[in-house]
């Protein structure tokens, strides 16, 4: 693959031109320039859903995102304040090197801590105790700052701003990869994380966001989440209170354009739902329909030059297929993407009767770009999809020997831990999800209350989704604390993570019923809260909205810590204890006992050889 060879050759040429010792010193020096930088550990694996305003029960526009990282992911969510900066007219002698005139560009870091510094939330301040052992983040570049920016919720990617602009992200494979800016040969400035944040800061519509991110990437270069083709592409679903777009991006071919990007965006039909699961979904691009398609200037030229697309008729690009041209297909294994797409559509649009199997997802194109749902959907329907492990299908992760005696649907990562080769099914619900969210935009309400983020920190099947309002002026510390290496009972993420881990070890299918009941109760309370705020007449102040969310998440966190105690008391040591009985034996399922050879265990004791009279002592 030419991109892998390209990256390798960059290092090789440098090594040949320097002595081995000098080359080693150079590499150390380059890395030391970014002392707080955690190099990405590989492409992440996120699932995104979307529903247009004619596909939802209340006429809202919705998108979701699950941030499916690894054990060192940063689960914190922050609120970035709106800001004003000196304008060109009021500051005629602007110094181009002055930091107040520039917007610094952060590197792509999603491990803890994703950022150490000022201006993006209190939890990132270098004075916080969890940041004590880390140095401030070094920017990889800067662009000119604008006069003012919007407030927004942020985590590894921008989530929603005060104008109801929302986003969901999913990393994809792509045929082209380039080095990150801190690696030898890396000249591209932008990662998808920073593109999404700048769009949050500067845009109030989805179209604006798409065009801005595309232009910045073309002007300054784009690099992916990993140095290889698995993770060099990205997808964002971007929506406002009226419409939604899918935005795909990858680096430009460095053999043709030194520092740029290729991208395309397609408007999603208002009456459709859509699923993105770590692979591009845009197929045929109508270059004459600018109402529904936006794209980079070299999109087709680079595909032709790379040998990935040949028009049937020279100059006629009506048969151009973006995914066929630029995607490298599913990564990790077959069905890594396809099973989730099939699984989500089975819950949202079952009338499609989509196939569960295919030969090649990229080339066969067995699934649609988007589809009309069976019925109009709600945010709670998206909760259900993100909690799905294919229950009651042939792929049910809670069944069979790998799930253990008590139906644990989670499959831990095995790469690098064993010489055994293989793969697990990839469900939508995932134990390593740092957080997931559903962004809801409602055009008939003021922005401050019309925009709602349903945030669930931790794995979706072990979290409670709580509402954050677009107009709140702060976010609770319960959301902004989450060091994976240090348990903190203030953190709602830690409460969810702790409870789910306890449940896995204590008859999961039984203990998870307690989790599901708690989710149902707390999310019903949250829906009532959103309803009250939405119908309250005059919108509450930013401080009031923040306090309402904070009071609710504090109740959620405390309920989750209490839930842990309930599960332990009920199932401790394999017994079943309730208020009416203590220590009843539960044992194991018969199928599991038969499978593991329980029947072939130690036999009963031998009968006595000497038939002597037994003496009974009363």
C-alpha cells in the first residue's frame, strides 16, 4: 500500500542521511517538543446515528456519537465559554505574532489528559491536581482569530454550541495517510478534533460548519487519528435545528498536494435516519447539486491520479463513488462496521430487511446511505441503539460460551496479550466507551433551551443519560472529573464505570436488571425535567439551566453509587439475598454446566468395602 510505504520511506531517508546516533537524538528531540503529547494509540471506533426533523416525533433534528476509545481515554466533558477578541478595525496595529490575535491549534490527543492549559475549561488548568504531572499542551500551529466565538460543550470533539449546532464523530479508514505534525515529515495542521471545535466556535448552521472545516483543511492540511490508513479518514454528522449533513475527510495525496485535504459532504434527507460506523457512507456525488453536496476542489482529480477512479466517459463524473474511491474498507475485521450498521437499522428501519452478510462492504454496498425509519424516533430510541448487543439475533453477544455463565456481552481487547489469532464480534454497546451523547436541536424553541445534549459518560449499557442545555453558563464538576488512573466519587463517569464493572462479576444478566431499572427511572425523571424547561414560558437564565442539570446529575451519580451497594448485597458470594430471604443458592445455568464438563467432575465417594453395621448416635 503506497501510503504505508510513503510513511516508512520518510523515516528511512532520514535515517540514511544521518548517523544512527544523530537520528536517534533527532527523534527524541522531536518528541520532546511536545512534552504533554500522548501519541494516538490507533484509530478509535465510534458509532454515529442521525434523524432528520421529519423522522423524529417532535420535529427535532438529532445526532449521536459514542466515543469508543481504550483504557486511557479521557471521558471528561467541558463547557467552553463564548469569547470576544480585539477586532481588526479597533486594533489597527495587530501584531501577527501576538497570541491574542491567533487561535492556537491543539494536537490530536484523546487520551487523558487531552489538554493541559487555559481557555477551554477549568478541569484543564495546569493548577488542577490531576494535571500536576503533565506539562502544558504545545500547539501544533495557529490561525487568525475571529472577533467573537460561541460557547459550546466539548470533549474529544465538539458536541453542541449555544446556537444548537451539534455533531457526532466516527473515524474511518482511507487510502491516504500522512504523518501528524509532530512526526517527521508531518506538515498538516488540522485533525478532526480541532476542526469540529473551530466550527463550534464560529458557526451557527451545519452548512457553515461543513464549508469552514473543509476550507481550513484544504488551506492548512489534514491528518488522521493514526499514522496508518486505518484511522486516517474521518466522518462527522453535523446538524443545526433544521438540517443535517455527513462530512467525510481524508488527507490529500502528498505526491500531488503537499499540505491539503480531500473532503465531501452530503445533506441527509429530512425524513431519514442514518448510521455511520467507522466507514464512509457517501457513495455517488452529484457535482451539479450544490444544495445537497459540497466537496473539495481536487476530489475527483486526486482519485483519478491515485488510480482509484476512472470515469466511464472522460470529463463525465456522474458515476463517481466516493466510498469506492477513497475508503480502505472495514478495519480490524469483516463485520466490524457492517454488523453495527445492520444492527442499528434492524432497530430503526426493520422494514428494509437488510442482509446480515456480504462479501465486501466497500465494493458490495449492501446498506443504504440513509433510510426512512419504521416510525418517528426519539432520543430514547437512540439510547436503545447505543445499548444494543444484538439481543435475540444469531449474533447476540450475551449468548454462548464467550459470554460466560451469566451472559456478559463485553469482549475485552486481546491484541498484544496472546499469540492466539482471532476476532470478536463488534457490538454497538461497548465496554470501552468513554462517553456517548445525543444532540437534539429544536427550531421552535429559543436556542438556550432548544438545544439539549443527552450525555452518558461510560459504556452506554451502564450509564444514565442526563440533559445539558445549550444555554447553560457552566457544567457540573461531576462531568469534568475523570482521571482513569484515580478513582473519584465526585465523577459521574466513575460511578457508571464502577457499577458496570461490579455487575460483570456478579451474575451480569441478573445484576444488569438493576442497572436497567435505574436507567429507566432516572432517564424518565430527566425527560420530565426537559419537558418542564421547554414549556416554562420565559427561558430560564444560563445559571438556572446549569443548576437544574447539576442537581439532576448529582442525583444520578449518588444513585449509581448506591446501586453498587445494592448489587453487592443482593449477589455477594454467589448467593441471592433480599429483604425476605438471605443466602439462597443460585448456582449456574444447566447449559453452561454441561458445556464445561460439570457432569464429568469428581465422582461420588466409593461405597464402603466392609458392610459393617452402622452405628447411629442420637
